[in-house]
C-alpha cells in the first residue's frame, strides 16, 4: 500500500509539476534508465524462477536434475509417446471411446 501511495505521489508530480521544473538533468535520466533496466532484470529473473518451479513440478516435462522423479516420469512419458505407432494410437482411441460411451450411457439413463 505504501508503494502505491508513493507512485501516486510521483505520478501527480509528473502530471502537474511545480513552477520551478525546468526539465531533467542528464544524471536523472541516466538514473531512471538504470532503474528501469534493473526492474526489467528482476522481472526476468522472477519469471525464470517461476518457470523453473513449474518445470520441476510437471511430471511430463524432463526436469533440470536428471535424478529427480519428475524428470524420470517425463522421460518415461516421452518414450511412451515416441514409441507408439499409428495402430497403437488407434487402439488407445478406440478403448477410450468405449469407456467414454459406457460412462455416458450410465449417466444418461435408459430410454423409454
């Protein structure tokens, strides 16, 4: 909340500057550019850390550490997907369709 109030104050100063404002100095502009680039780097690092956490928790994505469980599960899933041919996919689809049909007919009820 404190940061929001500080930013609102800064925004108001920018919108309606005092009568003594004669522009920014080179040092102020350099400082602002450095501050913006530093904020961008922090945001990038935060996003990469979040992506690392997602990658570590996803069982179908190989993890950065090869001895971790998600990495092993991801490798197994990748080998399973790559090791199947078209006939295997057709049989998996047929069995999934049959199971879905049974579930649908169970919940739909009997026709009169």
